[in-house]
C-alpha cells in the first residue's frame, strides 16, 4: 500500500499528498492488525530482520555458505542413492523420465534425465498440458526407462494427475522391478501406434451435483472417465470475485468403501 507503483502511476499531480495518505493508511492497517492479533506485526518484523541477518551472513561468508550447500547436497544424494543399485546398472546411460514429483532421484544419481514437457505430474492439470506429455510419450523421443511413483497433492485422485502419461506407461512400457519406493519400467522394443490404444467411447451421462453415476456393469473393464462440470450463476459470481468453490469427487467401490477426492476444474 505504501510502495505500489500502480497506485501512483497516473501522473505526478498530487504525488506527495498521495504518498502521505498511502503511508498513513499503511501504518493504520499495521496498527489495526497488531491490535486485533497481538504479535502478528512484531513477529513479522522479527522474521524480516532474521532473514536480513541471514542473507548478510550468507554473502559475507562465502566458504561457510559453500560448505553448508555441499553438506545439504550430500545429505540429499544419500537419501536417493541408486548409484550402486540394480537400477543404475540396468539403466546405464539410457534416457530416463520420472513420473511423480521427485525428479531429484534422476538428477542426484546422474541419470540421463530427459523429462516430458510438464515434468511434475500434478502440474499437468489442463487438457492441453496433459496432451503435451501424451505426445511426448507416444512419439519416437519417449524415454527408454521410467522411474514411477504414484503421487499427488491436495487430496486429488492420484490417477487424475498427468493421466495421459500414466496411460502411455501401462501401454508402451514393461514393468521390471521396484526399488526405493519407485517402480522401474522399460519401453517395449516393438513398434508403437498410440491410436491403437485410444479409449473407446462407451456412454455419456449428465447428472446434477450429489447424484450418483453407476458404472458397476463395467467392473470387468479398465475405465477411462472424463468429467466436465459447470458452475451455476452464484458459482460463476464467486469464481469472478474470489475463487472457484471446491468440488469433490466421491467414489464408492464394489465393496462399499467410500473415498473423497478434490476435483480441480
């Protein structure tokens, strides 16, 4: 509120009075926050001073900073050590991608890391981004090996992140073994035509929130599901002025076990 250029860029007229008014408003806001939540402002100032002191020490003690980074790097490398494992022996210098969000396993171990365009699964959250990864895995430049760990964030359904890449994994790659929480997959040698493995349309259903979609008649198949939802007028207003409301996907399996997952749009 004190320093924003956007608030002051409408010309030099009355610049000083505006700066004074903004400064008073900013100080009033700080005093009000401290009065309502004692310690909030003073604690923030303490944290700022601590950060400044730490940065000054960092810049003025280069050797200490370097030793600290080296120690942290060694600790991380030891945590994901695969150098003497069968994974390293099997993969060698072949190209590798990591499905999930622990790319450090490839970087710290010196693998020939050739990631897909959107290299962390939870970031491929739009059809366009997911399709970029699909095209990479369906093409000739697909990695020879994949280190796979099923991971997600924000209570999403795990297979919802980077779904096209996951689909390519089970269609184009062969599972080898598991190690340190990862499964290791190798690309099949035979020619691959992605169109052969496209999902076949079964049906389309329209429902309202809280209504169930029954697919128990498809239990003997692998099912690819796409969900499109729209907000009503109030939902659109909320999205415009604030942010979209949270939408959840509720799944009940054939044993009656229920799970709830966040369903980002």
